[in-house]
């Protein structure tokens, strides 16, 4: 397959997956595109044998809606595969043409840091709330009477729903300062491990950028050593033509397919996860969680907003509430917001002492 065509198809598919991942809950997708996709999917599923359909739906349910280690293994495999390309394909070339440089130290440091943050995100308690531990978390935040109301109990755990907590249906537990459930780490992201999750994302981005740089440097060394930019090629008509970037890219892909594919893949991983990491840094800096931001921006909050702005008293008169449901009452300023995530245990101890 033509290199440009192959990469174009790959980038289109990758882009669609990224867009669906980030914007699947938006109004446009919910009202138009997702309805169309769901309809097409229903038509296609109607052609699938029931046995195969049950196997696929069961696999999806197990992978995305139950705790499992599948995607942890997948992620580990992807990291290992990338470093196999580094050892087998890249290092022999770079040490041939640039033997005086150290090409191993930085990748080793980055993969060790990434493994550390990945392990901490997977294994650290996100802040599970039980009958025994709820006293430890109950003084951290006050009820805002919009997203979190006093006196409400979790229907599953039968314990009071503390401010900023949420029951995770996958892990079957209430989590303090719940952000989301991460299927890649097989763990909830909550108040006690949000910092490790962000460091994990940042380490992936840095590792990917470094991988792109190494791949680019390797290909550049090959091109410069053989003076490929000054060579010619014979076109299908038999004429000698000066080399073009398209022909050069195809030549490099045919001779170094794993290096080129790794470089392109890591480029888009860096952009996609870079945006995701910046989003979580923004949430931390403004003292929000993914769960809260989704609720504040959701249409379901509109009736609460109307009720907050126009409340009816016992005598039948209407009064206007000064509190907007979309206002973030937990924002305490940049430094304090960062402190709550970077030092969650110290923050909790300080709130207990104040109480």
C-alpha cells in the first residue's frame, strides 16, 4: 500500500477514535452523530450471528464495565513493543552514525519514571469511603446544596454521600473527590491518587516526545549519511527524476517500517494525551473534577439552575437565589487548589484539626 495512503487512513481512524473519546458526551454527538452511528451499529449487529454478538458484548462489558487487568497488560505491552523497536532497530543505527552520544540514559530514566507513576496510579487507594473511613473525609469540603446535598445517602453503600464523592459502579465503592474510573489503570482516580495520575500522563507525553525525537534523529542520520536528498529515482516511465519528499518517505517506510510507524504513532499519542494531561492540570488548578465538570455542563443541571434562581417560599412568593449552580464553590485560588492535590493527606489532616 502507498505510504501516504496508509498513513492517511491511519490518521483518519486515529482521529475519529480521539474525537469520539473526548466529545462523545457533547450535545452534537448525542443528538446527531451518535444516533446515526448507533443506528448503523444496530443494522450491522442485526447481521451478526447471536453467538458471536453475545461474545462481543460480553467482552466489551468485561473490559469496560468490570474491574480487570486487560488494558493494564495492553499498555505494558505497548510500552515494551516501543522499546523493542528502540533496541532492535534504532540503537544499532544511532550508535553506528553517532557513537559518541549516549542514546540510552534518557529513555531508561523516562520508562522507569513512567512505570513508577503507572504502578502508583494502579495501586494507590483513591480515597475509598466506608463506614470506618468516612469520618476522615467528611470535614474536607462543605456541601454546595447543588451537586452535593446534605442528608443524602449512597443507595449502594448506605452511607452518607460526602461532598465531592461519588459511587463508582465499576469498583463498587464510594470515592473521595471522585474524578473518574480509569480503565487503563484498573482503578478510580480520586483525591488521594489524582497527582499520580497526572504525573503518569505527563510521563507518557514526555516519553512519546522523546521517542519521536529519537526516531526522527535515526532517520535523519540515515538520510544524511547516504545523501538521499541529493539522489535521483526512476519513475514508472523510465525517466530519471530528482527525489521528492513523498518518494523519500515511501523509501524510508519500506526500509524502516517499524521506526516510521512508531514515530507517527507516538506523534499523535503525544498530542492526544498532551491535551488530556493539560485538561487535568486545568481541573486541578481550578479545583474541579471530571465528574463535577460534566455535571455542571450537562443539560440535566438546567432544572436545578432554574430552581436556584427562582425559589418559592412557604407563603407562595418567589425569591431569587444568589448561588449559581454552575459556579465552582470549591475554587480556593491556584496555590491552595494545587496544594489539595499535591498533598492530599496533609490537606485532610489540616481540615480535621480545624474542625
